[in-house]
C-alpha cells in the first residue's frame, strides 16, 4: 500500500512504528539575555516559563527584559553600528554566509526545538521553517556587497539600530526575515521574540557566537508586550520592524508617529482563496488544505476565506471534507503528523470563541472527528459552510485551523467579495485560464497573490500587505530598501 493511500485512513492500520523524532536537544533550565555578544542576567531578575503546547510541560525559564535591559541592548547595538556599518559589504557577507551554513548544519536541532516550543509539525519546521531561515541568510549575504547595484544611481546607507519584534507563528523564520536584511545592509539589531516561543531565537544567538559575529551587531532580548513597547519607544532606535497583530501594530504606529523612526508593519490577514470551475479541482483542494491547515492556521497569510464558484461547490466541498479526514492531528514531533498543537492556551481560547460565535450565527460547521489528546492545546481542522459576507467568521482573523466558505457566480462578484475586508495581505486563485489570473491579480487588493499554488515563500520575493495588514515589504529588493537610507 502506498504511503498516500494509507494517509486516507488516519490512526488505523499502521504497519510501521510511528515513533516521534528523538533527536536529543539540549535545553537549558534558564536563559539569559544576549547583549553585546554576552549572555547577561536580566536586571529585573524575573523569568517566565516557556512550555511545550503539545504536552503543557515546562521547557525552560526565559528572562524578562526590563526597560534598563532594553537600554543596554540598544546601546550595545549603537556602539556596534560604528564599526559594522563601515565594514566592507563583502566582509559583512562572510559572517552572514557563515550563519547560514551553521544553521544548515544544525538544522535538525533547530527543527526539533521549534516544534517543541511552538507546537508545529516537525515536517513543517524541518522542511519549511529551518531551510527557509537559512535561505534568507544566504540570499541577504549575497546582497551585502552589491547594494549599489540593487539601487542604481542611489547611495544606499544603513539606517542605524533596528528594533525588531516578531510573533510566535514562525519564530526562527521571522527572526531570519528580520535580522538577515538588516545586518546585510550594515545596520545593527535588537530583536525581541514572542513570549511563547523564545527558544529558537536564543539558539540563533548561539549561532551568531559560533559564527564570530562581532558583539552587539545582533542582540536578543526576551519578554512580553512591555519589553516590546520599551524597545519601540527607545530613542536610540532608528527603525522598527514589527510582525504581529493589527491591534498591536496600531499601538506601535501611534507611538512611533512623529519620532522620525522608520517603520514597517506586517500585520493580520483574512485572505481569499478563490477556486473557479475551470480549476484542476484536486490540485485546488490540496491548495485549500495547505492554505488554511498549514501551521494550524497560525499564518497571517492563511487562505482563511474560500470562495468557490457555485457550479463546483458540491464537488469541492465533498473532496475537501474527504481530504480533511486524512489529516493526522497529534504529536508534533511525529513526522507523519499534519496538524500540530495550537500555540498557547490563550490562542486556543480565541479560536474556540470564534467557533462558538459561528455556531451561534447558525452556520453549518464541519470538524474532523477523532478527538484530541488530553494534554496540550488542540483544534481539529474545521470549516464553516455558506458563510455570509457579514459573518464574523468571514470578517475577523481567527489565526487557527478554521475555514470560512463562500460561493460566487461571476468574476466581478468574487473580486468585490474578496476585497470586502479590512485586510490586504494575500490571496490565491485557482483556474486554468491565464487571463483570469491576470485580471484578478490586478484587481485584488492583496500584497501577495498566489496562482494555482498557496503559501509559497522565497527570500527573493517581497512580502507585505495593504490596508490593515500593514505596510512595507520584506524580502527581495523591496525588503532591502526598508533597511537603507537611499539618497540620490
Ligand atoms: P498575537 O496577538 O498574535 O500574540 P501580538 O501582536 O500580541 O500577536 O504579539 C506579537 C509581538 O508583539 C510579540 O513579540 C509581543 O510580545 C509583542 N508585543 C505585544 N504588545 C506589544 C506592544 N504594546 N508593543 C510592542 N510589542 C508588543
């Protein structure tokens, strides 16, 4: 029996040992802050626990950086900027290439750690997050000595100290997205990971040490919202790069206003994934599943609103439900797992709140049967059928494995519905007509539009949104520009 057909019968008939990955990963009992190339105690002397969301077991204690610690980190970065910004690009590149190679060498360890701390399936951290993180360092290392060719006729200069705040859904990858372009352009960095997922950013600091990156070029400070706010408000920061919720993005925008700090915001999303009747339906169903159930739907560009052309509604729904039933929810460290744990108890509560709202609205809900493990935070893949445009399920970002399905008849109708959202980060289109793809991509108000694929990422490709999804781009030449002063 092929692996594929076996996947159709979850939890039954295994003829091999589905033993989880057992790569030993050393996790310290406590982690200090990484400031000026050294591990230093937080002046607050406070720690908070980081747990494995699949087991609720405590993994380690993480330092809570105070305002004083933020100040020390920013000062270290400002001091390092003096020499790092003057280093020839090809010398900066050597460090960044080294970081990329070490990440590759330690890929397995990073993948296991990411999965333990965040709950995502090992297959995703192993095949997507870690290789892409390394790719971001490789790609930006390549730019470090070619910046004047990226911006012909301009004189690109680094900005200064970048304060970077990242979320918990792609902890290592987001750190790489932010740090690689910043340091390639000659800036220095103070980065704060999200409070539920600090471990891989801290381990990345070990990679910086191993690569011999000069002290202070990248500082990693841990903590929650107040630490992030202290970083945003510090006068020694010249650039803020934030990825997270629209709510916090708005707060940051207000606090930065008038300060002269450069700002990029990558915020929430409620992407339309549009399936036309002429699409390759089986392929589209794979794209729908990947679009919403990848990383438990903890993806800002998740295809959380499915628009199906009315004529193929039955076929798509039937195939989608069939495919959903084949998804294996369980131990994230098991390489056969498709759906891992929800990142935190708090996020599970948010998701459950939306599920009950949907039911209260009278929507038809379909959820995979099969129950969930007793310990940990879990949500079976879920969809709501025939969701009204005005429904909260179609309007608000849930950030979980919950799909809102709507139908449409004409291209104009679907464009109007797809754009009827405060967000504008991404979209997907499934059709065999190139003309439809071109028509739609110019009409959809979304920073990224995938055609006949979904959730494809590459360091060369700019990523970012419109409207309440934020502004500025990360990746590609556009992403470099966000870390440079460009003068004629
Ligand atoms: P989510 O709602 O998905 O958890 P958040 O926007 O709350 O996303 O968190 C994203 C990042 O922003 C995290 O690193 C978090 O600690 C940080 N953060 C939260 N509140 C603030 C704030 N007021 N100022 C700066 N950073 C913040």
